[in-house]
C-alpha cells in the first residue's frame, strides 16, 4: 500500500537524529508519494532550522523532486485517461512551478 510522506519524514531523512533518521530513510525507500509542497517545506526547514546551505538544500530538493516527478507522471497519466486534461495540466503546472522555485534558490 502506498503511503504519503509528509515534511517530517523528509526532514528526518536528511537530519542526524539516529533511529528517526534511519526510519525516515526506510520509509522514503519504500512505495511512497510526496508532494511539491513537501519539497518546498523541506528546503525551508533544512535551511532555517538545520543550518543547511542553499546549495545543500538544493541537492535535497532535486532528489525529492525526482520522486515527485515519478509520482506526477502517474497522476498525469491517470487524469489523462480518466479525467479532464485540464486537471492533468494543473498538476503539471504545479510541479513545474516548484521546480523553478528550487532552481532560483
């Protein structure tokens, strides 16, 4: 069963918090979905609260966006097949906007 990983999971995966970090990594290696909002929140928390440089946070965001892209591809394919193309375009626009924000930071 696919689970949704929220910001807490992604932040712990890139923290140095022993067992919580190990558990978060295991979760992210499984069949999980993350949103572009989680990517943006993760960058914010890592830079503001965990002292990550923007460059390091950008690398984390890139890794997470790759996971989002896989998820996005499935969502767009579903909506193209089962719903309106307008909804699929909205998901694609959200992903593209988040990717641009990460590149600008």
